[in-house]
């Protein structure tokens, strides 16, 4: 197993030796800047001494960029820029080396399982990679796990057992630390080759990785945390890139009780975040949610608690009052219409002489009906207009 690791690491060093690391683009807003990492995840499951299965993947932060095709025994490049600035020859060498590694790792672990006290069935996991911050390499890591628990790590220039891993991890680290060449190659791989590859894919994927999408923000009330208390919720959605700063504020003072949830992905590769604050109901007035994001160009989003609800309440009241006035007006109009009909003379019979003479004389009641109807209508409409004007003035 150690020989296979040595071959793998030497091949990787040769792939990256001729590359000059380009300037790594960093997020434009220092308030939301986060370290970026590239890591390779390797998981091998061992059912018994003759059956095992391995999975491998590469990740840039939370974005999967590489996979391992077990059937074809090759690297899958999941993004157009996943190859970074490595040449075709370098990539071919990497594919062959990883094929050798995944195949040989299983064989060697099964051979040493009894010596290292690995009990079937068991699972081994490896996470190795590097980070950059503000355009510069800032660290590297290699961690191993056994049965899902921390087992060992590579720190400085030596293998170290994880706290609580027991004598099994101590024995494995003692064996690995005897191979000085392996330790030197691992250190070089993590400190030099990985940062070069990370810089290469960041440069190649710059247009996609630096895509700026402005967030949308709104506030709501969550489930009551108790009598006399409110759970204020600030929602921030649809933003890219992922780094974002969200805080409940009172003026310029950050509220220490602010609880930040996980940043969750949308299907369109934008993000969503939920930030809450548990407060006494009487203290909610004057609070606001503040959002900082690189896409905003320094113009923070500030959503005041209660501002939207007050506007919505006023709008609802205006609509309700208007509807009531219309209903009352319609009712009054129908009532007055019935009164006007009662005041009107009865319709003449077709058989009466008046009915047959369109030009016959009108009765006094008929002559007074039209002015009375007009006067009542005008008075009602004038009162209605006055009421509406008073409503809008308030």
C-alpha cells in the first residue's frame, strides 16, 4: 500500500511541477469573504476479505467538480472548467494514477486488515485538500476516518492519531511515520500541488464562480417561542455566490441572540438562508434585518420589522371601508328608489283615455315627481363624496 501511495504522490508532483499558480480571484466584498477549499473525498467499504467498493469525488467548496467512474476507471469532469490549467498529458497521468490508487488501496487494506485490527465489515474515509483565502494559499489538510469516526490526520510533517481513536490509530500512525519519503511527498502534495490545481480551476471557472445574483429578503413571524415572546425570521433567498452576512439589528447594534441557519442550495445554484431572533414582544419594535452580499455593491438590504405589516394593514382597512361604503350606498339607493316609485302616480291603463293620448294633461303629482327625485339623488351623491374625501384625507 505504501509503495502505491508513493507512486501516486510522485506522479501528482510531476503533473503540477511545470505549472505557475495564477492569481486566485477572491470575493469582491471583504465583509462576506470566506476561505475557498478544494478537497478529494474517498470512501471504501469492506464487507469481508474478498469484497469491497470505493467511491471518489472532488469538491470546490460545496460544489462537486469531479467524480470517479468505477465502471470505466476514470475521472469524471463535471464542469467545463474542472480540468483547470492542467494539460491533456497531465490529466491522462492523473487518471492512470487514481486508477492504480483505488485498485491498490483495496488490496493493501485487505492485506493489512488483521494487523491493523480492522474488523469486518468496516468503512474507511479519506478527505484531503487545501484552502485559499484572499487569493493566497492558506492551509491544507488530510484526515482519515474509520467507521465514520476520526481516526488519524497529517499535521506538519507527521501522521497523528485522532483523540480518542485508541491503540488501533496509534499503531497505523507508527507504521506510516517510519516512511520519511511518504511524509515528505504528502507534505509537498498538500502544500504545493493542491494549491496550484485550486488556483487553476478558480481561474478557469472564474466567470461562473464569480457570477453575481442579488438576494431577495423579507421578514416574517415564526412559531411562538413562549408567552409574550416573538420569533422574528429573516429570509434571504436567490443569491450567488454563497458567502453572505445577515444580522438582526437595532439601529447599528448587532443583536447577539441572532441564530443563523444552514445556507441551503436552490435548483438554479443560488442559495437560501434563514436567520432568526427570539425577543420579547414589547422589544420587537425598532428591530431590522440587515443583509450584506457582494452583489449589492455596498448597498445593504435593510428590512424593518413591522414596516411591511403596517402598510398591509392600512391597505386592508382602506379596501374594507371602501367596500362597506359601496354596500351602504347601494342599499340606500335601492331604498330611495322604492320611495320614489311610491310617490309616482299609478301607470295609466291602456283602456283609459289618458293611456291612449300621449299628449294628455299631466296630474300635479306627476309634475312634482321629477324635481323631487333629482334633489334626493344629488343630496345622496354629495354626502357620499364628502365621506370619501374625509376618509382619504385621514
